[in-house]
């Protein structure tokens, strides 16, 4: 499993995420805002921007987080230039 090593908040509900193997990309978290009460506070953009890295993933002060493997898969799905060979070369 890969850990997140850097996050940068962009516009709206998007964070640019960098993993420890160099894979990086933008993830739009707006789809999570209505998935349960723990994500409700994230609707306020000021709170959303208080994310940090804990346990190798992105998390917020209220305990909300997303599994790093879920975010990793999202990034891979959005980047057509990432091939298995490229992944292996970054290990």
C-alpha cells in the first residue's frame, strides 16, 4: 500500500495528492460531502481546507478520512498515461 506524503488544496473541493512512489493527481472530494454525517462539516470550505496527513492518508479534524488505496485508485483511473511498467519503475 502507498502512503500520501503531500497534499495541496486547490480550488473548490479538490486536493492535489502525492504518494510516496511519486504517483500524483487531483482528487475532487465533492462526491463524499453527502455520504454521511462525518463528511457533513467538510461542506464548509474553510473546514475542508484544514485537512492534514495522518496514517498515510488525508484526514480532517473531525476524524473524517478516505482510505489511501481508494484515492490511489481514483488517481490511476484519471491518468491514462500511467502504465504498469511506469508504476514498477517508480518502486
